[in-house]
C-alpha cells in the first residue's frame, strides 16, 4: 500500500488514507485551485518510521525542491461536519532539511495523543479506537499577508457574504487568535461591503535557517488589494459550491498571488437569517420555539414529531382546509435537525366550507363531554395494555415493532381533536365577543384558566409536599408518578427528554420547592373581573360569568386532551432505550442518534455488521450534534422583535396582570428546579406544564418564549401571577439575585428601586 503520494492523488473519498486535511486539499488540487505543491504521508505508515519510509519521504521532499515546507497533521476524524479538529493536532512551519522533516512527521504522529486532542475527542464522543493520522507536507509560502476566509458569516449565519480576516506575515497569528486582524466583509463577487482595520500585535515570519520568528506591534502594512479580495471571494464561492456547504479556508498572499493552504467545513455555523416573518408565521414560530427548546434527535424526527402531537395537529388543521401548518418546520443537515423554519400555512378548497363545518361539529360534539366518547375510552384501554408489556422479555421482532404500536395509539385520537375543538373555539369566541361589547375585552385571556389535569397535578404535588418526611411518602410518591408520570419534562413533541417517571428526581425537586412555604390561595380572575365598574349591571355580570364558566370548561379540553394524548410518550421512550440496550450501545440512549427506519432494518441486533454500521452513524451524528450545541435553531429576535424598553431591562408580551418585586432566579432546565426559592422571580427560556408547579412559589414569571395563550401564561393567570412572555432575551440579560419589578400589565421588567 502506498505510504507517500502527491496531494493530487487524493480526494474526498480518501479520508481513511489522507485524513481530513489531506483529502480536502487533494480535492482542491483536482479542482485546479492554487494549492502549494505537496505530498501526504498516508495512514498506511501507521507511525512506523522505517528506513524504507524515510527514503520515500526523502524522495518526495526532493521532488518538491528540498526547500522550506509546512508539515501538518491530518487525522481521519478531522475536517468533517461536526468535527473540524481545528488546532487539535500539531503544525510545523518553515521546516527545512530532511532530518528536520522526519522529526516533524514524528511529532505530528505523536500529536494525535496530546492532552488537548484526547480531551477534544472525548467531548465529541469520538473513540480513540480506529483513529489514524496522516501527515501533509507542502511547499512553504512566504506570505506577505495571510489569514482565513469564511464563505458565510460565522456570527449571523448569512450565506450571501464572504468574511476575510487578514494580517501581515504567516497566517498562524490569525488562526491562533493572537492578533486582531483586518476584517473584510465582501459580497459574493468580492466587492467590499465593510472593513475594520486590525492592530498587528504579533507578526510571524519564517527564518532563513528554518523555524519562525515573531515581531510585535508592527506599524500597519499594506492592506489586501481589491484584486486579491475578488480572487479570494471567487475561490471561496467555487469551493463552497463544490463541497455543497459553507467552508472555512486558510490562505496566503505572496508575489501578487493567492494560495489556498487548508479547507474545512465551517462548524457551529448559525442558521441563515429567516428575514421578515409574516404575522401568521411569527405566531406559529412562537409555538414552535416554545415546544422546541432543545435540538431534536434523529429518533425524534422519525417518531414523536411526525406522529405525536405536532403531526396530530397537522392532521387536524388539514381536516379544516388549512395546509402546511405543522409540516416541514424543521430543516435537517447531515442527519441532524439544524433549524426551525416557521411554515406558511395555506388554505385549501375545504376551507371554503369552514364556517359550516365548525358550526356542525360544535353542535354535535360538546367539548365538556369528550371523555365519554367511545374513541377516547378505547384509547385508554389500548394504552394501558401496551404500558403493561414487559419490554425486556420481548423477542427482537416484537420489540422492533413496539415503537410503531406506541405511535399508532395517537393517530386515531387526532379525530377527537378534530371533532371537539370547534365547540371549544366557539365557547371562547362567544365569551370574547361579549367582553368586547361590555368594554372588558383586555381581560379575556385572564379568564381562561380553570380546573384541568395540569391544575390537578399541581394540587397533587402540593398535597405530596405536605407528606414529605412521613412514613407513607414513598407510597404516595409512587401513586403520583403512576397518575402523572407521563408528563414531559422538556417538550411534548420530543420523545428523547425524560418524562417525570423517567426522571423522578425532577419531581422530588418540585416537592421540596413546594414544601418550603405554604401556598397562598390564588384569586380567581373571574371574581376580580365581576367587580369591574363596567359590569355593575346584574344582567351583564351573570352573562359574563355564565359564558366564562362555559369557555373554561370547553378550553379545558385543549389542556386535558394534551395530558392524555402524551400517555404513550414513556412507552415509546422506554422501548427505544431497550432497543439501544439490545444493540449493545453504551449508553443505550445513543439509540436517539438513529432514525426509526434504521432500527427497523436490523434483523439481528447481536450481528456485528449491524452494530458496526449503526455505531459509525452514531459517531458522525453525535459529533455534528455536539458541534451545534451552542447554536440556536432560530434567532429569537426574528420571532420576538425587541420592543422599545425605555428604562426597563427587558420587555415582552403581557400575559398575567399585576406587579411583583423579587430577586431573579434563572432556571434553564428541569434539573435546576430545586434552585427556586419562594418569592423568586422565575426567569426561564421556555415553559411547559411540568414547569407550572414552580409558579406556586414564584413571585412572577418572565419567559424568553411563548405568548398569552401558552400553558404557562394560562396557569400564571390562574395563580394571579404577574407574567411576561416572549422577551426573547430575558435569560441573557437578567441575572441571579438582581432585584426586579415585573409588570404583567405592560410586559416590562425593570430594576427595582
């Protein structure tokens, strides 16, 4: 097997031989781009510096002319989507002479196991087993200027620009971050749209005898000429088009020419800006950003997202002639959910008969009686039967079929929402119309709280908190989980986060928070409203009270149907984890990186070919997911435009009336529930029903996402809690311990005097 070969012999299919860096550079050579001549010491050398290998390297070096060279490590896992490995292995610049070259190759091999490289791979979940390293040797370019070029804006995600960072001397100063570079933003033709000069704190240059030298605080040199910028942009556009993704290139400028010395996919790149959203798309985005606070896994994308509540609502809206309301809202790249794209619903022909259809269903299906519907009772029976199955005892073919059985539970009950939602809608519409006629329409959302399965769970937690420390607490705790343990901790449309029963410690944290101080009885917003001056007349009061109670009972259908329809969630999750266990995955939850159809293709979970293929897929997707860990799937500013705050710290949508003062407590995940202290202002990125027990102790609630119709807002009003939703950046601006005033009537959060 060839151990030393010219760069041009390699391409993207030669990753195992040339490593990421060598394979990508070889691809550029094949494209005819200006890459310095060089060769690759392939992975076939395997760290064995035999005399034969020395002679091969010496011959290849002589063919380059024997001058100064750059020697770079090229591992088989680097420069892949999700694992750029930038700076993790060693590079040696301006190496001269055969002996120094041999020593540089040795040190590149050794750099595969430096402390930083091992730690980086561990963070990405990339095992050392099977990882190999090649070495790229290229003729040295004595650069007048050098730097990096991104074919998209690495900060905003804008794909229509080229970003170039440049400084005098070799590019190492720019790549290592030791210098403030000249910063150019170009359009796709290379025309400069903005420029920020650098400071040249450090300039690195090669020395005549080999190695490099540094000078400090050099005076500004010549900037890159416009011709060079146009040339760079042209190369960037070509490379990005060839690789089919935004790219990060290192370059050098010498003698009036551009040379490309490295190319890798851009990592941690934000999604491209969505542009201006229509009111309908923004409204849908408000819901999506609340329901997707974390990035879905591939198993989410192929199970609970298309077949769970989101898919069900897509079928419901389609039944009323509204197409595309809950479809295609997640864009994938490299097998990973990359960004949220709010859909643009459209009306079909069926929508022409929408008023008639709504009226007919509202007359036939009373939303206060939906739990007596035979379809619902059949759903409960089938769910109980499936929950009782012993997963560990199932033969593989039956276990493999279990996810579809769990998903099939949900599909028929979508018809229940289709049938009963019109009655709930009309009950709310009648109340809103009457309130507007009487001049109290602004209080509409405050009246929609009431007795729901969510409020039942919250009251049950209160009772449980009073039993903390008593002999029968464990028994009562188990009973609570049996009734409410299917509640999601993070999102109702994801299967991968644990439910309450999967993470009982989350429930215990809630119990401890609630045990800290007795709850004050909430004031019913309806009772407050009935004292409004505009409702002095007895007839008006009676009408509003009657309509409000009817609307509450009807609107409870929305909350309670959600409660029941998520009951298959823990069945599905536990089935998937058991499948991961049968496949020998460690941890079994690594199965979440796979798609359902990939699992259904496995005939024998113990067979090596299946396991090896799936583990390879998991490795790549896990690395890509880790790379995107800090990248938002959508810019909240596109969904929640920053309002004029004046002297407020943050502002959003008023969602619960009144004012409250207290210290901020930022709670980002359910694992942090136990940090809340009674009287804190709860500041969080999102909420769902499992968060609402915290409201019983919070002084006020401030949420990055959501609107006045969200679960959190409804429960906040139920407790008479000031609430501000959709701040977009509350968790970024407000900090623990800061004393603030939350005004739920104006949606403003200000520093307390």
